[in-house]
């Protein structure tokens, strides 16, 4: 029983290592450029072992994205639950995290994942499931006095979704840096539904990141 348990623990640990390694390579090099052989070699395991755990490359991408999003959500939840952090602190935290991630992000990653139906369906479902979270978050901003109370934030959620879809469809990331895209798509629109209190805090942040 002990040997079986240890083997199970090993495989669980190996799964996490595979997904972490694969996602880092996919993001850095693009999905198409990374072969299953590359992932196995990076981990020092056989290709057979890799295929015993994941049948296809698409499955590795899908499970890797799910793990990546879960870890990011857990990290964000810890930050957001700190009562000293208001909604604008949280937005700035997310923005800084996106910018840090974008340093190693190959634009080809977006193009490549769009060719996998399961991945596309997963990302669409992610967007739908996060809409209610977005509405609740914006209401928190209203309650804290940073966001106006006369805005339909359900419409705003659709606006942000449309902006993200447009960025991917037109491949704007090939023309502008991710930092420039994130700044203009997020903060320019965000400032429009902030109260004077919210604008004041945002402008203080802008002064630290814009020349």
C-alpha cells in the first residue's frame, strides 16, 4: 500500500511539473514551436511516460491553462481578501501582474491556442463565468466610493470582453506592446467611470508608470 501511495504521489507531482514546464515553454516560444519531445526532455522523462499521463498536446495545454489560472486566482484571492486593499489596489495588482507576465509572452501563443477547439471553448467559458465576478467587483468599487453608481456595469463587462476579442482577432499585439495595450484598454476606460476619489488615486498611480 505504501509503495502504491508513493507512486501516486510521484505521478501527481510529475503532472504538476509537466504542466508548469509546458506552460512556461508554450508562453515563451509559442505552442507550435514546442513539441512533446521538448517537454519530456526538459523534465528528464521519457516520451512514453509523458503520454501515459497526457494523451495529446491539446490536453497538456488545456490542463496547463487550468492549473495556471487556478494558481493565479488563488494568489489574487489572498491579495483581495486583505482589508487594506481596495478595488483600485486590486486592479493595479492585476495590471502589474499582466505586465510582468507579458515580458516573456510570445504573441504566437495567442495565435496557436486559437487552433485548438477545446482551448477556445475553455477560454470562452472562463469569460462567461467571470462576468458575474466582474459585476460584484464593480459593485464593491461603488460601495467603496471609487466607481460611479450611475453606470450599467454589465455593459462595461461586455465592453471589456469585446476589447479583448478585438485585440486577439486583429492581432494588435503584433503592432503594439502588451504594456501599451493593457494600459489603454484598461485604464483609459476605467478612468471614465471613476468618481473624483477614484480618479485621484488612479492619477497618483499613473504618475509612477508614465513619463
